[in-house]
C-alpha cells in the first residue's frame, strides 16, 4: 500500500478550500466537521470543499502501468425540511492540467423533515495513465435554511502489483559454495532479491 492515505481535517486547511470561511469544528452532529448554518450564496445554501493530491514520480510510473487503484468516501448530512443534494466527485489530471480518464461521481438527492446523512463512495477505480493530480470534490446543498455538515472525508490509493522474486543468493560460514554439501551445523544465509523494494 502506498503511503498516500489522507483524511480530513489533518491535511486540509481553509486556504485549500473554495470558501475561505470554512473551518473544521465540532459540529452539531459529530466531531471534526465542515459545518455551516444557514449559509447564503445568492439564495443558495451550499457547503463544499476541494482537495488536490499529487502523485510523486514513483506513483506516476505505477499509474502508467495500470497498477494503482483508488477509493474515496465522504459522509454528508443536512437538517432542514427541503430537498438536499450531495455529491462526491473525483477527477484525474495530467501535468498540463488536462483531465485524463472519466469523472468518478456519486450523487444523492433526498427530501427530509429532519436530520439525515448519506455516505457517498467511489470504489476500486484504476487511476489512468499520465495522472499527476487527483482532485477530490464534495458538494452539499440544501434548498432553504438548514444546517449542513461534511464528515469523514478520505481517499486511499493502493498499489495492486505484487513484487516479483527475481533471484536468490546465499552465503555460508564455512566458505564452501552454498549449493554444495556441507557439514551439519553450517550456517547458510539466503538473500531474496525482489523486483522492487518491499
């Protein structure tokens, strides 16, 4: 597994988000939330965030070989007697900022008279060739006044290719070639060589 696992809020700060006034806080319905009460943007009540993850050279090579898989999820909630629209969207871009591959998107729309939650997820997607940047986007909208929250944002990138055993070497403490007969008690140290560091 590549060490490219990230969870909010540790890696997202207000400066990274679309709205400068968004902050992580203890919300009405959970800890470490993006929360907004009755936000009004041209008559709309919306809470959203964007996070970008950049692949290093080794991960880019893996992506070009079709060896990286992606999973993303988020928990979104609202409290208000109106239609609530939620969306999780993940896109991949090359170094020139051009999108590569498809947009992976999960949406939910519901009507409720009380607080309600959805967990949205994108699962088991192969990161396309030439990916340099992955954009994670969450959208939470309510049709009138209400409390909105975003929780448990996460994205995991997995390396799906197993290392290959390329060679085995050995050394002994008696100076005799390791693959020849030895006296009882001879120490033989085997070294396994793999196609990559493990």
